[in-house]
C-alpha cells in the first residue's frame, strides 16, 4: 500500500530503525506491505518527543490519539497532529480569578486549561495556547472570560464552563457575540457568525459566508465543493438546470468535513477529470476520502457525480 506522511512540525522519518527522509506539511510517500507491520518512528525538532507506531491493518482502524489517518482507494495518509514536549516541569502561563473560579492555563508536556470552582475541570489545549492571554468581557449583559491562544478563542462562562472554542479572525462582544472566521479555501472565504448568550450557552442566530475573491477556472471544482462545505453561495457555480437540485446537494454529498486534492495515483487511473476528494469522519482520528467529479457547461457546473 502507498502510505503518505505529513507532520505539522518538520521531522525525520525512520522505518524499522532506518532513516527514510524528512517529512513536514508537504506529502512524502512510501510503498509498505501492511502484513510486514513496519515500525515507524517520527522524530521532530524543538525538543519535542518523538512518536512511534506500527504500520499495519490495525493502524487503519484504530489510529493512536496523536495521529490522523485518511483512507483513500488503495492508499492511506498519516498526519502527525501533535508531539509531546520533553520538558515536564509545571509552568503557569496565565492565571486569574473569575466569578469565583480560578482559571489557569499551564504547560506540563503540553498546554492545559484548569478550571477550579464548584467543581474541577482539566482540558487539553492546542499548542497555540503556550502563549495564552486572558481577558474579561461582557456579553449580553453577562461576564465571560476570553482565553486567547494566537487566533484561537475560547470562552468561559461565569459558572466555569467552556462555551466556545474556535479559530477566529476577529471577535466583537456586545449584546451578541460576532465572530469572523477565515477558511483556507480557493476563494479565501470568511464566515461571519452572530451568537446570542443567555448566561449559560451560546446560540447561533445568524451566519453568512462571504467569498472574497473569484476562483480561477482550473480550481473551480474545488471552490464549488468548498462552498458547499462552508455554506457559501454554491448554487452560483451551477448551471440553471442543476440549480433546481441545489437543495438536495448536501444530502447527496453527505457530511464531509474538508476538501482535498486527489493523489497522483488517482490521476494516473482516472486522467485529468475535474475531481476533488471529500473527507468524511469514520471514527476518532480516522477519515475516509471519497472522490467526486464535475462536468462543466462553459464556466458553470452541469453535473456532479462520484468517482469509483
């Protein structure tokens, strides 16, 4: 089986103890027989802990927590999403008292959020929160605590419950919460979402996706599927006849969570069709990629169909 490797940090790859090469966010691939149960070791820099695992059939059904595995037709992609830190000493990053709760962001081999009040909650955090900052805000007349980690925002209500966590480009606190989130799409799309707050939880009241630039024709099919995913104006990509079926498209495509470029093997088997890989969750950290293609009538999509 052809196995692709990705790592969120530059690292080196060893297979059965032998150096194979470097990996990062650019795909590298190796042909591996799953029956051989090859031991993979991935060693990052920056004083991070290496990870190791066997590449076999079990990996394609039960990946470890630090990996995301994507299953494709006769291929698989392994993405190392996180590494532990070798430094295990406790380091308080940010701390404050908020509405009777002691809120602490700390690192100990990774980043964590501790909430101590009427109860106790400990939540793991993405690495972005290694440089966290805390801000008290008023939202809908109630106090909330904003915990920032780079462009990632999480909100804690006055009962010490986390009520929001997402990457945002901007956030406005008033009678409602208004956030702008950027998507990594061909059209540099952005979602503007408005939430009401009752003191306990957020409720989405309005959401609009705006595509900030038109796609080039050679990536129009990718932009179309991304527009479906982000709830953009995807009917604008369709011809008049196909627009009549726009309301059924989401059910037809299913609950995919991202759009990816087909592999070299796919194009070798199917030629240069206008196809995209749609990523569907199967289990924890496990995903399946299904391919869908489009036909064009001029610069409009006239047909959408699965590629077997």
